[in-house]
C-alpha cells in the first residue's frame, strides 16, 4: 500500500491556483413546451478551427442549465445537440480573459423523426458522472492511442483485470460487455468476461459507459454491472472517412478504417480493423505441498515463457434508414482470428524433509514444450425498428443473432535432460456458442412530466464443447492427460419489465421491476441436469439537484450473474500440465444486491464525484484451486462460494490546473469479506481492494498535446489467498496538422516495466506463489486521418437553421 501513498501524496501537491479564465453559462429548454432539457451536449469550438474539435464541453443538468468552466479568451462557436432535436448553433461568442459570459436561454426545436441509437459526443471531461452511469471519453485519452479496449478500461475507477485479462468491476468479474448496446462476436458474446476486449482497437472507440446499478430496462445479467463500448460515428458531414495505423515495438500492428455516407433517408457506415499482436509472456510458480512422507519428490519450481501471436480481422457494416415513418437500423459484423502460442516450461523437483522443514532441490529437471493453435470465427447480426407516434409514444423492436466457434489443437512434448526420456501428448477441442433474442419496447412520455417504459424479451443461448486428450504411457502425467469430455449447455430466458420515472421539481424518482423465467439444461458426458427458476429484479433511483452545480443520487438494484462462457466450459487448458484450468458446466447463477450513493459537486477549481457503494452476493461464482497430491498437479476450476460482501468508496477529481493543464484523479478503495465453507469447510477470507489512476493532459498550442498517467491496482482477496498490487505508468505525445484532420501520436506504456501479477495462495493442503509477466513496456506510433465533406442532406419537412440560430 505504500506505493498508493506515494502517488496520493504527489496528487495532493498539484497546484490549485488557476490562471485567470472565464466561465460560460446558459440554460436549454424545449422550444415547443418551454420545459428544461437535460443531458444535451454543449460544446464550444474556436471560430477559426475547421477540425470540429471542441475546446470545452459539458452536458446540461436536469433543470436545463449548463456551465463551461476555465474557457480561454477568444471567439467561439457554441453548439448544442441532443437526440430528437435540431442542432442549435451560435457564432461569434466572445469570451474575455476572466469573468462570466451569460448565453441566456437556448431553445431546442424537436426533430420530425427521432433517430435510433445516435451517439453524439464533444470534447468534455475525461470522465463524466451521470445520474445512472459514468462515461469515459476514450477519444480524449492519449495514453490509449494504438491500444485496445482493455487498455482504455484500465483508466476507469473501480475496473481491474486479472492475470487472464478478465475484466473485473468493483472486485467482481460478473460484468456484461456490450458494443453499441449489443453483444458482439468481437468480445465472444456478452458473458465473455471481457476476455475479447483486445479485439477492439481503442482508436475505434468514442466512449465507454459503465453502469453499476442498471435499471429494469437492462437485462438482469451481470451482477457487477454493464460496460457498454460506443464506437465512433460521424454524422456531421455527408461523406466521411477515418483511418488509423499503429506500429508497436515487438511486431505489433493495428489498422482501422471506416467510411460513412449520410444520404437523404439512409445512412451507411462500414468499418474494418486488423490487428497483429506478438506478446511475450513469462511466468514462474513455487509450490509447497503439505502432505506426503519425507523424501517425496514433486515439481516445486516452474519457470518458462509463452510467447503469443494473434492475428484478427473484424469487418462491420451498419445501415440506418427511414422506413414507414420510423427508423430502421441493421448491423452485420464478423471476426476471424488465428492465435499461436508456444510454451517452454521447466520444472525443478524438490523433496519434502518432514513437517516444518523447507523442501530441498533434488537436481532433477523436467522440460515441457507445447504448441497451441486456435482458430476463431464469428458473426453477429441485428435489426431494429423504432418509431415515434405523436409527441407521447415511441415503440421499438429488435432482433439479434450471434454465433462464435473456436477450434484448438495442442501438441506437447516432455523431456528429462538427465536420462533423455521423451513423451508426447496432444489435444483437440472445439467450442460453439450460438445465441439469439427478440425484444419489443414502448415508451410513453407522460404529458404532465415523467416517462413510462415497458417491454418484453425472449432469448436463447446454446454452448457446445468437446475435447480429446492423448498422452504416451511413458509420461508420468498420462493418467491426468488422457481422456475425452463433451458438454452441451442450453438456456432459455423470457423477460418482461416496466420502468417509471417522475420529476418532482428538484427531485427525480425512478423505479422499475423486471421479471425473468429461466430454463437451464446441461448434458455432460453421461450425466444430465435441468433447472427451471424465475426471479424478480427491482430497481430504484432517487436523485436530487440542489443547484446546477450540486446533485446527489441514491440507487438500488437486484441482479443475477449467470455463468460466463469460460466458467462453463469443461475444456482443460494443458499449456502447463502441472497447473491445469477448466470450467464447471454445473455452475449455479449468483444473486446480487447493489446499493450506492453518489454525488457530484462542481467547485470553482475542481469537480468532485464521490460514490459510496455496498454489494452483497450469494452463491458467488469464483475460481477455486484443487491439488492432486499423487501427481502433484493443481487444477483451477470454478465453484460457488457461499457469499461475498463488499463495501467501499470511489472518488473522482477533475481539475483544470491552468488553461493548458487538466488533471484527473480517480480512485477506489473497498473491503471484501468472503465465505466459502460449502466449497471447503471453514474457508473464508477478507481484505482490501483498491485502484488509483492519475491522468494529466497538457495542451501546448500549435497542434501539440501530451498526457502523462499512472495506474495502481490492488485486486484484493480471493478465497484461498490474495492478488498483489500492480502498477504502471504511461505517457503520450500528439501532434495535429491539416486543420486538425490528421494526427500523429507516440505512446509508451509501462516505461519502468513494472506491471507484474502476483498471487499468493495459502490452503490446508498446499501453498503456492505465482508470478505472471506479460510484455508491457511498449512504444506505439499512431497515424490517423479524418476526411469529411459536405453537410448531411435535410429530411422531408426539415429546414436548416442559420448558423446563429438559437
């Protein structure tokens, strides 16, 4: 924890005396009703800048007011945008070197047709705290240029990744991952645990939304919450294209390209990403069994490397069209991935010397080499229709399908240098995931204020997997490395929900109820298992706005975490035969209660956003390591712990130190208590988990900018031990040219090469210390270019306002 203390002290020394700058204020209302318009995007652009980049940005509060702080002197264009309204623009906004600029009341005119799933963004704070979610502006973060969605999420408070790069939110890996609000083959489906986030280039991401207490409109999946990745979209011009190319040290390459056309009633966008990643990976572990007579030999020390080469192609096509008085959206995406992993591990043998004595080396060494090749292909498709009926009703329908297949093959050899004994083993496996869903929703905007949402959904999911392992009889692990396994898991879920929100002046009430009925079937070798259950999932939110600068919200939700793909798969990972990993097809779902109290205060020199949270989980899905004392083999499986309770606080500070320097500090600390007596009598643990992220953004003028950051994470306790603290810094420099349309960025990750995962396991039958080091000190050079021309055509009956119309 001392490393946290050092960074906290450095953050406390940040200057808080600001250079003289101005503040821009105003209020947004509906032109027809005069009611305040909340959550409109307000952005301020320099009048002589044609790149479209904003100098300052914010969202209007529920009472319609907005505030842009620390605005340098100059002449600007003010733009206000919100889905369902025409964009309002005012030119020649003159801002002095200090004081307030009052814009007054801005009236937004409703659009004739409401567009579906339009995401609008501006240059805002790096992190935005909304009443129901947090939004991370990936496009503003230079330290993820050339990286992936995994790199981007590591800068979000409360988010951590374990040694397998599985996403965890507030200490739980039961997170639903969506892309543009939908599951995608890029991440292996919504229950992948985020293990496929490396397939999404950070350059393709606009924002990441983190929802920790979802309401009834969301599926009840994901006990820890929902992570929604919003990809970049260009809607300001008739034709636009974007491309980026990243070169990284150690043979790492990423290319991304997108092309969009906004026609009179149709919008078409296509994108393609290609990644070729070569990562070094080394590991070592130290094992001490508690059982066994003196003189018993076992492989106590494991050392070695596992370089991984991954090549991924990912095309995507989106079509939006005005049909039958509404808007239709169709998406088709695919992925083809080839992965090659080489393993070279050495096992040094030790002999027990009796209770209380340290084991001694025997001088015997065993070498095992493996070659594993994985081929993954997938496709996801969706089609939706949305229509606004009058001023009060909106209806929508949605259908989705996803299919993902992985075929793997592994060949391994065993060699004992002292006598030259050779043995071989081989593994073939496959897994197929198919899922489909249909949904219908309706929204009623109550004339007196408020909103009522309701909907129905049906979903189907099937996971099939098989594996065959063969080994020479001369291999001492032949009994462990031989066998065949197959499983089929099928799940049907039917759901209905109702959600209501009601504004009462400064008080905003929102509550909902979701009902889900589930049928779960497992066919596992010769055994079969069937389970039927239904659940109610209430949600409640009470928000109060004290003033345009101060607000607070209390939120509660009940959720369910059904097992992820990796947790269910019975396939055994054999890259390290003495430390196996596999899933558990009969794993049970867990239930989660989440309660949090959040607030935001906009002070003259800093924006403060604290959140107190509490989470209670029963039937917790988590990893559990077993030990085979006969063969000295450990196996990491999934099991259901009895319960886990977590209580903590998250804090986000965002401060404009000067006109050219903005600093963001985000952190969290929580205490976890684990009870797992049903897995092993008396098994329990407790301890602290924490994160700290410090980002500093600098603007030097002339197109130059830079960012410097440091990230610390303590993942915390597990039932059988703890995971150590992980830290790493990042720095980046960016230069924009050609009126901001082109840019080149240099980014260096973990310059001190200190990002290492450590796990200490202390059990009744063995002790084990593990160390994992993935290549992390990397330099990336990224080139990008944005091309656009013309304005999008007007829709029928729409009139383009003049540039100074408000």
